[in-house]
């Protein structure tokens, strides 16, 4: 129904922002990622929107990026996953990290999200894996190298895995003696598959 909303950012609370447009304040539910990236109150902002209508519910969800909106809609398409759970997932991890979890069958990381149990996490991976095959994953998460380690692709991969919730020792063990010439993306995929197999 609505593609986007542009107006003045006037207020925010834990899980929504209010955008005033044409004298009307629109309550847009959103993720912590979008809330933390919003400019100061009083600034102009545009959010990509999704309208959720069900019985007596008419809610607007807004996101700063089309990618976050796209993954929100993917999550809504998973059986048993509603808007609250979808927002929780995307508040806990970036779209890139979410895509990595699905591609690598990393159910463990998904179960760390509040309200997402093993069964729900399994359904998310099962139902979205094919859709994620075309997703272009970043070569780097733009993170600092893991402490007390030499810089390089393996160190970057370990840092990314730590951000996903694994300990540095778990990440290092999963990577083993991997070739430094492999891309960070390949190393992370390999490690997540190893870690998921142990979950």
C-alpha cells in the first residue's frame, strides 16, 4: 500500500519512531538498527514501509534501507513468524549477518534472539535458504582484527564470528588451519558450517 514515508522525525520509543507528514504523525514500528541510525529529532527522514493488516490490526513498519525491509518481509513469510519476531531478529543482527546465518544453517545464532526457539530458527533456515542463494554477501564486515592475532583474512573472519556470538576460541577452532588466501566470506561460511554441525 505505502512504498515509503518522508517527513519530520518527531519522536521515538523502544520499538517505533514517529514521522510527521502532512500534519499527521505516523507511528512506524522498526528495528534497533534503524532507530540507532536515525538523525536527531526534528530532521527530515525517509523510511521504506510495510503495512501489516490483520483483523483489527493496522500497523506500519518502517526501515532506513530496502535491504532491511526485504528481509523483514522474508521473515514474515516464514510460518509462525510474525512482525514482533521478525523485528527481534533484525534488531539482534544486521541483514548481512542474518543472511550468513541462513546460508550456513546457523540455527544456534538465531536461537539467541529473544522469542526465537530452536523450532522457529529451524523453520527460518529451511524456508529462506533457497531465497538467500542469490544474496551477495560482503567480503568483509569492516571489523578490527581479533586481538593478539596477526592481521589477515582469518583474523577478520574470527572477528566476524565473535560478533555473531561465538567465543574467540570457538571461532579459531572452527577455522582451524585455513588458507589465508581464501576470502573472508569463504572462511566465515566454512566456520559457520563447522559450528552449526556441533550445535
